[in-house]
């Protein structure tokens, strides 16, 4: 999968630069790469090293990992969730802020995996008690235990 992307690294960089509304010269200045060399990369005439890709990523304020995958340096990992993709695509966040958000999100996913809680389970359980705690049909609401994890349920 990554090998099909190797030839498109220059196109990908150009697309990211265009989206960020940065000129080739501006990107060259902020990334510390010469304008002619950057132009050759974008046109597919040069294959940039990992170090050059890191400088370009910093200049574009995107993930260096995304460029590594695009260039075939790293294997493509499992697809990002919509949340991860949105965080990585957000131009208003710094790379550090993006990484912090992604780390927090990953910790939540690991916690849910460890406890066996799935996203669908969370959505389905919100606002209702577990079936064994629910009031029998026709019983007064007071007869049911309306707590979940020690907190009173609202609803």
C-alpha cells in the first residue's frame, strides 16, 4: 500500500502546501530547504530523505509521520479514525497540540479496550440502567436502582 504512494510524495507535499496557502518560496524559507530543491521534490525529480521530510512537515505544520508513510519510509498503519484525521488536518493546532490530543484519545481507546467497553456500548448504555437493574414492567420507578457506577442516573 505504501509503495503506491512513493511516487506521489511530491504531489502530496504540493497539495498540502496549496491547502495551507503557502508559496513554494515561503515553504522553502520556513523549512530551511532551498527553493530549487523543494521544487524538484514537488515535481518528483528528487526523492527527499527522512530528515528533509521532517523539515517540510514542520514548515507545513503537518505530521512528519504522514510524509514518511506517503514516501514509503514507514508502513501505513491502520486507518485513522475520523477523530484522528480531524486532529491531524486541523491547521489551527500546533504539532505539539495535535500530538497531545492524539495521545489522550489513544489513552481513552486503550482504557475502553481494556475494560471491554466499545463505542456502541457507551452510546447504548447512556441514559439507561443495565437490564438486570431496570424496573420490571409496571413497577414504580422508585423500585429500580437508578445508579450506575455509584452515580445517580439522570433521565
